[in-house]
C-alpha cells in the first residue's frame, strides 16, 4: 500500500529521525518516529499527519496546531487531540488574526492549515477568537489562490463556512454548564 500523502510525519522536520530536515529521510532508522514538538512516539509515520508539517506550515512552526490524524485505511481520522495550554491558545489567536482573504497555495490533500486553526479555536470554545472569526466569516467565499492548476486552486468557501459554524459553537452555552 502506498503512503498516505507526502504531508506525513515520515517527511516532517519535527520527526526526530529526520534530524530537523523536511523530506524523505536520508538514512533508514530502526528507531520509531518521535514528534519532538508534541512529545509522542508515532507508530506509522507515513500515515500520521498534523498542521505543523512543512507542507502546511512552511515557516517551521514549533507550537502544536490542531490534532494528530492517522489514516488506517478509512481516510484521515483524529488520533490525538490538540494539547491545550495558554501558549497554544495565544498562538492560535495570533494565527487566526493573520488569516487573509486570499488563500495561499497549500498542499491540497487533508485539511488546510487556516481551517485547522479555526476549528481548533472552536474546540477550545475560545471567546477571544470571535472578532477574528467574524472578520473571516465576512470573506468573499469565491476569493481564490488564482492558481490555474485545478489541483492546487482553492477558494475561501470552506473556511467561511467553518468560521460561521465555529462562531455558533463558541456562542452556544456548553451542555451541563
């Protein structure tokens, strides 16, 4: 079975086996993959994913963004939730404030980084994100990368829908509260 996409832990610079470099490892390692920023052993590095991968975060972002996903033959599913600390929340708030209406070209398989940031703020029910989410919800859904390559072209339609759903989630009272 081929690997599950080139945006996996097996090609990530945060995988200890890759010695800080992105791309396919230069040497084979008998050691299991280990995520240095999340402090976790990765069982199937070529079928494990997160938004910190260089294809999602080319600026080498060492603060964990969103959950860890695995693909065990049914598509990418959540394996581990995002860690929740004030440092991570502040970082997500900084990232959501930087989201622009025109999307950047990004690896097209899996979830786009901006959407992972927005969804994670919703998971945290982060009230401080509401003004940034309102700004994003007002984006033109048709705003696009402008890329003529249909495989790489994307719009803001799914981000706008995600922002609206996350705002509703944050604003609704928690059950049992």
